C-alpha cells in the first residue's frame, strides 16, 4: 500500500509527536486536509531520502530497542506462524494488528426465559 498522505491525529496516536521529525526528514510536509492536519509526502523526488530515513530508523530500533519499538519494524507479510505465536506468548506488539478494546463496559444480566422447557421423550 502506498501512503502519500497521513492524518496527523492518527500518527500522533501510533508513533507519537516526538517522532514527527523522522517524517519531516523523509520528505513529508504538514498541510491542512479535509479532516484536519495531514502529513503529505513530497513525492518521487524524495524517494531516496525516504529510503535513507527508513534505514536509519530501522537500524536505531534494532540497536536501541525500546518497549516494543523493534516490533514496529517487522514486516507482517514475511512473518511465520511460529514467530507470531512467540510474539503472542511474550505479550509483544504484533505489527499491522489493530488493538481493540473488547471488554464489556456494563454487563447486562441475562433475562428469564419466557418459553417452557421442552419435554423429554419419556415425559410426553
């Protein structure tokens, strides 16, 4: 998937504003979009710059691992089932997987059934 523009709010949640300098160095510029601020890539002219920044970010993440930061550099399409299983077992971040809060906020009590229990064959 080619991304040429990314919403600022999404990037703030995923990587944090402290890493915006890497996007700017890679050739992204902030502009106003329909849904708020957007980081827009300057285009193919900056492809070499983008590759260089990506290489440096991956190198830094491998050299100075933070709590799960190295997991963000993994390519989910090349991971084996065994690698994914190990990551899940260790509670590590899975790249490309959206964290969903699936906890029930307010439990709802079960209702009493309005139907009669079906009779067993020997009760008929």
